[in-house]
C-alpha cells in the first residue's frame, strides 16, 4: 500500500466504495487523513465499515471542513450531469480528485525521479501496460503496474527512486488527476467512446491529451486525426514528442512495415525489432502497442537487447488474442474479451484462415461491420442468443453451423480444422472472438474464456501454452 500522507491531519471526503475505492480509503487512513467515506449502495458502505473505514452520509456533512474530495472514477464528474457529491464539493470550493492524483502527489513528494510510465487511449491500453511492465521486469527492474488494468494504484508498493511504475489511465481517471506528470506519457489512439460521460468527442480528446501534455516525454500514436492534431499541438508548444504508428511514415518515431518495428529517434541509433514470430503481438494493432513500448522503454534506459528479450517473451493478456494451445498446424486462440464487433476485428484481421466461434448476447449492429474479414473465415460456429441473427448476416457468404454451446463449437471446429489441415497448406486458427457480451451463458468474458481454454485442453493431442509472468 502507498499511504496517502499528502492529506495527513486533514479531513477528506470520499465517494465510491467498490474495491478500488476501499483501497483508496485505506491509503488515506494509513496516511493520517480523517476520512468520511460514503456510497449510494448501503451494502458497499457496510463492506467499508467491516474493513474499519470511517463512513458517514455525505449529504449531512459539513463540506467546509474537507480539504479534498476523492471521487471514484466510475461516478459522473460532468456528464450527463455531475453526481450530487460533486455539486456539494464544488459549492463548498473543495477540489475533486481521484486515486491517480493521490498517487501522483505521493510520488512527487517521496521519489519524484522514479520512472513513471502512464498509458491511455481508446484501445490497447491494457496490452501496452502489461507489455511495458513485463519488459521492465524481464530486464530485472523493480516494477509496479496497476491503475485501470485492474490493480488499484494505491495498493502498489510505495515510491522509491529505482522503482518503476507502469499505470493504465482511463479518461475518467485522467479527468480526476489535475497534476498528472508521468516521466513518459503514452496516448495510443482516439475513437469516439464514453461520450455520454464527456459530452463530446472534443471534450474526450482534450481529457486524454492532458496525460501526454504533462509528461516529460509524450509518445503519441498518429494513425487517427485527433491524435495527429494533439501531437502537432504538443510540438508547437515545444514539448518532446515521439510519434508511433502501426504503419510506415517518414521522420522520427517508431513505425511498422508489417513485420518489423523501426525506431528512429534523435540522439539514438536506429534499431529494428522483428515482431513476425511473436504470437502474442500478432496484428497491426499490437504493432502499435509494441511501438509504444519500444519508445517508452528506450526513454527509461533499457538496452535494445533488453527490449527485444522482453518483447519475445511477452505472454500476452489473458482473453485477448491469447494463444492457449496447438495441435499440429492448428492454433487455438482465446479472444473472449472481444465483446462487440469492433473489438473482434483485430483478431479477425490477424489470421488468414479462421474457424470462428462467435455469438452470445449481441450488441447493437451485430457483426455486419465485420464483413470485410469474412473471406478469412473457413467456417463459423455460432453460439448463444445471437446465433440466429449472426446466421442471417453470414447468409450464404461463408459456411456456418449453429453450435449452441461453446463446448460443442470447440469440438466441431477442431474436427473440421484437422480434416482440412492438409488441403489448406497453411496454419488454421480456432478463434473464439465472440463479438458479443457473455451474459446469456457466462457470468463474464473471463469465465467464457476460461471455459474455452478448458474445452481446448480436453481435446486429444493438444499441446497447451504455458503463461509466463506479465
């Protein structure tokens, strides 16, 4: 835990008592703050009390005595309207912050030179965070990683000069971190997302831009117009920017030719990083993630040999294009985290011959947007509630069956791929990339992915992949 000593002896209000909120409250208490914590859910308040976190109804509180208000990032700050606690805080002139801001202040006070890499973007944040943390650990560096990736930032070990921090930041967290100043800030990409919480694409982009605007080095993906504009504006303001891309471009930065990353930075020797044999980094979207990692790791002092070793040993994220096993020339890939068509597209783009397991609880639009990838699909195996609708979309364009359950889909896909293995002459992939939520048959996408892994493991002759440390 990182004790939040920046508010020692002061009164602090806190709202939002999920697991990360309770972790933040404990950090404040440990740091000597007088905390009053609350939540709209009575069960969450009871859970906090059971952990000896001081609670109280913030509707009845004297807000004039609070030095700060710590808000859970899941609670509306501005849109569609500010939460009632935010309105009370603003009326009393109390600053509204989040856990990333608390971390930033503690680091600044204790070990301001400790390497701190912060990552944001609409897509790819978690993979990039895990990849950078893995490379640092593989090189022997003391490394902590957390944030939006699922590890509450205040539960990490306290700042120390040689301790590296790799933190994934959502737009909600950035909005609550006014003094976020990472050593390296990464903005991967921007597409419309969370506009109900930010009001407009302009507001959303401006919030994301704060992370790189406050960094010592800004690493910015330039494959979309909003990010290119942000990179241009940062350079116009005299900030140091490294541009990255999943394609090729001229000038300084890190780009990708479809096989090899090329790094060209001022004051750094040109270097090349071959991604072609790294299964966990398949696809151009992962090339952008790797390009961000190369830029950041170079900046914090890893050698090219250390970076290459880290990239080559990266096991990938569970449930995100995760290679779970192989039988002969048939590869089994778990992409259960693809809960809509947009999320499924990178996996479909990454493999040339696919036996596709799709379906579940459909999102708006179904799979119509994936039509450009249909020529890659040898056969589809449809499961869950979405199966009839997906079958109608596929029509006569590609073969399909309505398998119903995931276990049957795995069994049938494996048999079909094995039967056609010799005829195709190329690697076949059994791909679970559902383009659907899981809730019709599974509690969440993790449980669905675990069920896929178990079904693959039950097949005869499977060589299962072994996950390394991320």
